[in-house]
C-alpha cells in the first residue's frame, strides 16, 4: 500500500481512467505504480513521452541493462523486478539475469556492457563525480557520444520513476512473486514485493 491516498480503480474517471486502462493493457491487473500516479496522471503521461523518446534511440537489450544497473544503484525492487523480468523473458535465462543483477564474475555480459552498466550506476550514485576518463573508457569500448548520451538519459530518467515510487511507498506488484525464486531474490533489492 502506498503512503498516500490514491484513486481506487472503481472510482477512476477521465484522465485517471484512461491511464488505468492503458497501464492495464497486456496485464490482468492494475500495476501499483499506476495507482501512485492517479493524483497526477499528466505527470505519468509526460514520463511515458520521455521514456518513449529515450527508448526509441536505444537497442532494447541495452536499454534494459542500463535500467537494471540504475535500479540496482537506486535499490529499487520495483524497477529491478520489472526490467529484470524483461531481460529474462527476451534476452537471458533467469539464472543469467540473477548473475547480472548481483554483478558477480562470470555474468554473460561483454566487457563493453559491464562498463556501460558500471557507468550507469555511477551516474545514479554521484553524477557530479563522473570524469572524462570514464567517458573515454566508454568510447574505447566502442560507444559513440550519442550512445553515451542515451545511456546517461536512460539512467537519469530511472531516478525520477524509481525515487517517486519508493518515496511514496509503492511496492512491486504481487505478481512478481511468481518469478523463479533465484531471480526474484536477486531482483528484490529494496522494498518488498506486495502481499
């Protein structure tokens, strides 16, 4: 349950009803994040636009890896579970995603992907301490300046969403409890999954 009063689905109308209907598409439930934005659906709509503009310039796998790195640094269970699940459905096995989430040696990532994720985490933790050397390291791994911008934008955008959800007490949807136990445990890094 979030810390704030939200608009119940049965009472939703207008922009809130539209947001709830849109966020319900492809799911058999209304996500908890949607309820948090029920007080300001225009903010959620603006977020969707920003996210679409960032994702449209990135390879889907790269976007998900950066997002998981940012969510890990933010200790956001909700975003780790959501985007780790996508990695597990589309790109890796659950065990591989668990390795990626925990950063152990032997993960299936390339050196360039590891550098990219390390950079995204650094941006989230302390962007003011990023150095030219780190940018040059990404370039040495083959990233262009435009790609470095995209990686940065994906990481910093995640700060808005994850921090909003966590600050208002939104827990990851209970549906994530059905994930493979190893994966679920690796991705639950902050608030618990909803009961």
